[in-house]
C-alpha cells in the first residue's frame, strides 16, 4: 500500500456491512428555520427502529441511524412527510432482464430483497416488460449492489440504466429554486401596485377612487393564496403536530393583515367611527386596509428565501467542487477493443487508458507507461508525483504529459475521492455543541413570540385611543410576528460549520465533525510524535566521511554493495542512498550478518566489515581517527556506521531519519498561535533532543513506550491543558484516542487515522496549525452569527411591539419588519461565507 493510498483510501472511515445499524443522509425540502429542524428530528426519532437522528438546516440534510430489520428507507421518508416536509435526491435505476432466465416464482420476494439494500426506497418488477425499477437515495444507494443481487438471484441483466444519481438531488433543489423564483416575481409584480396605492392614497387624486380597495384585494389574493401557500401549508402541518415555527409566524402575520382588510372593506362600520371616517365623492364610509402589508411581506420573505438559497449554494460549493472533479466517462479496453463507457459502468479489473491532460476516472494501479500526476486536489501537495508501473493512481487527479494504462482497483463509493466527499458530508451534517444553545432556544422561541404578539395586541387595544386602537393593535401584532422569525438563529451555527469543514477539505485537512471543529479551537498544547510526524519516518543516507586515503566514491561503492543483501533498515538506507548518487553497485561474493554488531562481506577479493564500535574492537580495527566524527554525528541525531577494508578503518557512514522540510516552519506557526509544543517519542534522549533542537521544540519527552504516551497525555490534561496529539504510527493510536483532539498524519497507519479526529491528507505538519486556526475562525464566526441573531430579536421585537412610540411617535411597519427579517438570515449566511476565503497564518498552506 502506497503513502497516498493510506492517506485517502482505506484509511478513511467506511460503513461496516455487519453493523447492527445502518446510516443514511436524507436531503430534506421545505425547512426554513430551527423549529423546522426540531420537528423533523422529533418525527424521525419517533419512527420505529431509529436510534439516532440529526438535521442540519444549512445543508438541508437529515442524518439518520436506524435498524434495517425494524425500519426501511421508505419509513424514514414517510416520517419526514408526516412532519410536513419533503425529500429530494431520489434517483431511479432500471434493469432489463432476460425473461427466459427469470427464476420461477412471484416478483414480490425479489422486490423485498432489493428494498433491504442500503439507500433503496422502493422497487417494482414489471413482469410483462421484464423490467425492474429501483428507486434509491442518491449518495446512499448503489445501483451496482442491486444489479449484483439480481445476478446472484439468477437473473441475467441485459441492460442497465442508472439515471443521473449525482443530478437527482440538484435537480430537485433546482426545481424548488425555480418555483421559489417564479412565486417571488409574481408576488413582486402584484404587490408593487398595491404598495403604490397604499402609500399614495389620499395624496394622488386619480388613485383615490371607490374601487381602489377592491383592486388591492384582487391583486393581493393571488399573492396570499398562491405565492404564500407554502407558509400556510407549513403552519397547518405544525398545528397538526402541536408545534409552531417560522411558517406559523408568517401565516398568522400575513393572514391577520389580509383577513382584517377584507372584513374592513366589506363591513367598514365595524372598524370606524365619525372621527376617522374618510369620505370620497359619494360620501362612502371607508376603513383603513392593509393589503399591502400582506402582499409585500410575502414578496420580501420570498426574496429573502431566494437570497438564502443562493448563499447556501455557495456555502456548499466545497462538496460540489469535490464531486465535480470526477470525469463522466472512462476509456476502457475490453476484449482487446478500446471504448468509452460511463464512469458508473467501470468495474474493478478494467484496464483504462489515460492520455495527456486527462483526469483519472477511478482509483487503480499503473500497468505500463510513465507520467507525472497532479494530486493537489486530494493531498494539497503542489508538486506533481511521478508514476511508473506498479504505482497507485487516484480518481479525479490530473495526468501530466505522459500516456499510461492502469487497472481499476476501486470504483464508485470505494474511491478515495468518494470517501473524502463522504467524510466532509458527515462533518457538515454534524452539530457542534454550541448549536445546542440555539436548538434549546428555538424550541421555545416561537411559542414565546406568539405570546408576546398577543400581549402586544392586547396592550395596544387597551391603551391606544379608541379611534385607532384596533388599527395600531393589528399593525403591532403583525410586525412582532414577522420580525421575530427565527431563520437567522437556525442558520447561525450550521452555516459556519458547513463552510468551515468544506474549506478544511480544500486545504487537505479532514475534520470529522462540528464537535471536533469546536474543540480544536480550545487546544493549548500540541504533542508531536517524532518518527513519521516531525521526521520523514524513513532512514536516509546523510553523510559519507572517508578516512585513510580512501576516495569517498569508492567507500560508498564498497559499503553500498556490501549492504545490498541486508534487510536491516539502516542497510537498506545506505544501499538506496548509494544508488541515488549514481554509484554502480555489485553483489558481494560472500555475506554474513553478525547479530547486534553488523555484517561481514567479501567484495573484489577484499574483506569488508560494517557495524558498530564493538564489532571493530572485536576484530582489532583502530577507530581512534573516527572518534570526533562519531561524537559530532551522534550529537546531531545521526546513527553512525563504521566501515573497515581488510582490517583498516576506511570511513564513517551516517544514517538518519531526517526532519521534514516543512516541520520547522509548521512548529513556528504553532508557537505563533500561542501553543506549547511537546515532542513525545520512544527514541533515545540524545536523538530526540537533536531533532527538537533542529525544529525549535523546547520540551522533549523521550524513551516513552506506547502505554506511557497515554499516561503522558493524561498527565498533561489533568494539569489543565487541552491537548492535541499528532501522530502517524500504530503505537500512537491509544494516545490519539486519549487526547482532547487526535490528529493523524495522513501518510500513517490505518488504525492511527481511525482513532483520530482530524486527518491531514498531505502528511504536512503545517496542517495542524491550519486546522486549529480554521477552528478558531469558524467558532468566531459562529459566535458572531449567534450574537447578531439574538441581538436582532432582542432589539427588533420590542421595536415592533411599539416601545419607541411614546418617545418618537414611530410605529414599525410590517413591511419594514419583513425586510429586516429576510436581511438577518442573509447576513448570517454572508458572514459564514467569509470562511471560504480563510487562509492559514503565514507559512505554506496545509
């Protein structure tokens, strides 16, 4: 397994087929506020077999864990519909089977088995047409599993049409957006003349006619009952479930203004007396009407929804960008013929041809040819990676100038890209602990606002002058309901989390969830493993010191040739280093390993000894000339190997696990964030201290066993530190799990990554600083969003209730209240979108 395969392939989380529970992400339509989220969550949690359900307003997704033996996907969708909402992203796969090969028996058992597959909503078998239709949730269901099941059951599948699973949800969202846009423009066109008539009535003579109110009624009615129908349907659904949400407030507010105006127009004497009677030419009695409030409020709220939808689209751009990286087709060689097939039809084992400049469609292993691959979209590494026969390649990466063939090894949901997308989606769908505050408040927010609105109506009706008390009571009642819609409160946290985790993925930092993103910002101490984290993790030849007149090249040739047969890591490093320096190596005539001391070989008739001082002493080799060199190399953390030819010291070869080029800068960035840095390693103190000195770490904990690493992390946490443990090895996994935040270097072992909270795909230590900085920026944005959402309501509701009227004589118009409410949601989303431009502190990007 290659480094990148460990980084973005099997190292990432996968669903377990033998798990007792299944997990699915359901795209939800119709949600508008935090109260909607609570209602969907409650409905899903009440469904039989559901063990866990969480809903994210910003992503409009419900993440549900359920027991397949007790519930089906169809049951989950039904629970969403019972709450008054819909689902999107249902795709259809159609299979045409050979009728003659069809097993005997009814189709019903086949359909039931298909519906047990992950993500499948329903299936139907048309016996007459020998066609099987399978509806599944895009992103959660896999048509290939359905096809395999049919083939396992004995059906011969002649034709498969998988539809467009990637476009299923986007099509549904686009249709929802088009409907919203159409309703807005209709509402805007009809409400504008109503607003003009209302604002100029009594000032422009030609608008002051007997039928003006009736014309306003005609223009407003379609706005209320067509454009605003969704608000009333949502309010009715909430009423049936004994809950209230944003739709309730809008429906009550606009409905009150509309019904009041209709009654006032039909029976004006109920609302006016001689003091406020207005007379036109025929002396007809007219009461004030507020059709413009109902119409314009709906138009403005629809406009706010449009702006929200656009902003949400930008917020989820990271996921779409990742998904869009994969090409639609692949050039496959089958039966000696090269043909272009849909990406969904590629199967493991297919041989695929890649030409210069093309994107690689799936993961695989190079068979022949050479090229340099741009893997920056997966790893964040800017330099292309050279690929030769036997090397692994990954879907969505970009080929350079070479041409090669490779064998597909992982396709569909198993590719590295698909797993990264899945991890980011899970992170964006999760909730940060800080979101609980908004959830708790939103659960009681709407009922409290209703009570405040009713109290406002009663206060104005009692305290206002008799001639205007009903009018002022109605206006204040409507304004309170409209301005208090909790959209901004519901979007404050999930919008920032969605953008933050998406930006992290673009920087090569995979964050498992909103809770991790929140915790990362509170880290005070970063503990770094040495091998593979601060250093490369692979020993390399660093210095060659020739002595007693032996040329350096000859020394390196002899030593490299002698080590060719050894499997010791130091020997491999020396032989590899010699080959890289262009030295021609030969096979030794004889080879004998001396355990714990070194090796003895024969090359070109000469006896070669390679090893430590003990070996040289036993063979009578004088090493006094190398004493100073040995001490100097040891002080810098090098492992020195002595070489003797025919009993005479020939030189010293130094091998070391070199520090990564980015480590020193990364550690400087961490210190600039105010963090304490600790080097924790099982290596000896002298080597550990040499590495620490090179990268600028002051505190070193060396010679610590794996169990001891956990104790050291626990000791730091008990002293009040919030610890981020960074490692890549199997022996780091317990410490990663113990730490407040576990960060796995993506080039490391699978178990280390599984135990971590954050994965750095590129293996660059500077990603730790990026992750912590991103966490702090995201949580700062969340707090700003929550502050303004609360501040908006704390200030807006009293103003709408008329608290300023005794001082200024000013009463908030419902129209202005609706505009302010819409802008509050858009401002929260816009503030969150600033995270898309997040750049880590000075230094190279993660």
